[in-house]
């Protein structure tokens, strides 16, 4: 077996060109400010209409939210507003922005879950409107304006003011119906453990933690070298209406001893799933929120070995990120050492690669210093007119692709790092050789 070729690639752009790239990024923000100005005009129209109706109206600070971000929004009425008055709250984003609003932990109405329509969510009632909500973006990013109103009589809907967001016609509110019954946490945990066994994980003894008054809790775990899957399961809450099921949205995270987030699950789902690979024994703090107050929470734990033949040249962090990419994509583990290694810095980097005709390859790249300020990294292989690419967006710390040479003898790999201040490592594995028929 030939030793792997090694290429050391430094930053490719001269200093003045890097500064130019920074200028482009800085110039892009004013356009977001222009969109925020337009959104402020929309919020002002709602504010003026509610004031004209005699309500006590408050405009809250503008929030800027990123895609997949979770933020807690204060929707309490302003000091001086009547506490016995009816309330209406409007959360306003761009027309194409999609987000959900849920009751924050500790709120009385823990069944609250509303999805935006044309970038608008409204809450109203003469009692029962929470003081805090969690806003989770589903797609899009930008500013969110919050307007609250209090009055002793009915307050018109914001959508009667923003008819351009409904095509001039007010749609009837959809009937969501009742929530489907949720199996007990023990049953869901058992199903998760069965899945772990099918996928080759070693199932560790399950744990039981207790949620606090605010629905939060957690514990300490020691993760041995390998890939781990932590599941957290809570019981279904009850709303204030007897016999009515409330929405369960459990969030969780694993943090290192220094507080750095190893992995988190902020999806809108009743259970938490945390997948993490570590190359050395690592002590972590597991946390969750959104469980019913003082309820028992079941924690499952599965462990699998790290894929073999991962490079050690760039340290345990790179090995762990490469392992996570292989695990997430359910890719076959390399059966031999890498045939090609390379490393480089920020920006796009093309790399020529010699191929064995008929062979198939697996290429995996990972950041050396984890998340920075940027969009992660992407990996692409171009073989003639064919290409294979992994470009999954904002949180990538690793990328992985597979491709076959067919009759080609050369390929071009393209590694692009959109995170400032971090280098990368790349390993290419030959996964198999094709059998070419020869006429006698």
C-alpha cells in the first residue's frame, strides 16, 4: 500500500484581498437594516391602529434572529397598564419568514404553540396570555417586532390592519384539532434503546433525572472515546383544562466543562436526541428544559466505537468531527488508512487528486478549531462533468462526500471554509476497486 500523499496548503489570498472580503460582509448588513426599517413601519401601523382604538400600547425592542435560533421574548404589558384588561400581542417578521411561538418554561399556559402566517403571530385573551414566550425560527432570518396592547374591551386583530399579508381577505382560523396521544416516556425510551441496538450501539443503563419548578434539569456524564447518543424523555404535560393534553417540547444540550456547547437539540419535538463523538474521555454536563414541573425524566445512552483509520495528525477534535460526519451519514467506515491527506486555511481551496480508474472514494474534511464566526465549511469533488457535494449550512464542523472514478484518472476537490480563524484537515479513503471486464 502506498503511503498517503500529503499536501500542506496555507491561506491563499493576500492580505489586501482578505480585507476586501471583510468589507463585503460589512456592506451586507445595511440591507438588513433597510428591511428592519420597513418592518418598523409595519409595526407602527399596528401600534397606531390599536392606540386609535383606545388601547394602552407598548412597542418592545427589535429582535434580530438567525435561522434555527431560539430566543425568549418578553411580552408583558408596560408598567401602568391595567392588569385586569384584555391583551393582544403581535409578533411581526418579514412576510417570507417562518417561525413558531411556544410558552416559555414556567408559563401558566404550557399548551401554547402557534405558527406564523405571512410572518405574523398574534396572541389575545382576557387572561391566560403568558408574559414570556419562546420564539423558534423555522426558515429565514431577520428582525422581529413585538407590539402589545391592553384594553378593557375588544382590540381589533393586527391582520385587519395588515390586509396586504392576507391578499386583502381575512382567512378563517384553522381548527388544529386535538393532539395525538403521546406514549409514556418509558415506552419511548425502550423504542429508542431498541433502535440503538439495531444500529450497533452498546446500550448503557438508563438514568432518571427530576425536573425543577421551571421544567429544567440535567446531570453530569463522562463520555468515553467513541460516538454517543443521548436520549431524554419526559412525560406528557397537562394543561389547565382538566383532561386536555398540552404540547410537550423538550430541548436539551451537552456542554463541556468549559461551557462550550458540544451538541444541542432545539427542535420542536417531545424528545431530545443528542449525538456526539469524542476522541478522548470527556466530562460533559447534560441539560434539558420544557419538562413538566417536578416530573421524572428518563435518560438513555448508547455508545459506539470510533470509525477506524481516522487520521491522528490534527489531534482528537478533528478525529471526533470526522467520526460524527461518518456516523450522521450512515457511511461505511474506512477499511484502510487514507490514501491522501491535506490541510489548509480559510477561504476556497482547490486540490488536484489522482484517481484509480474503477475505484470509489470517501472524502471527509473537518475544522481544526471548531465553530467560529462564519458559516462552517463545504466539500466538493468534480470528476469530469460529474460532481458530489456536501454543503449543509450554518453549523457544519465537518463535511463528507463519496464518489467513484469510473474511467477518470483525475478529480478536483474543493474545500471551502467560511469560518474565520480556523484551519481544516482532509482525508481521502479508497473504499473499493471496480472490476473491469476484459475480452479474451
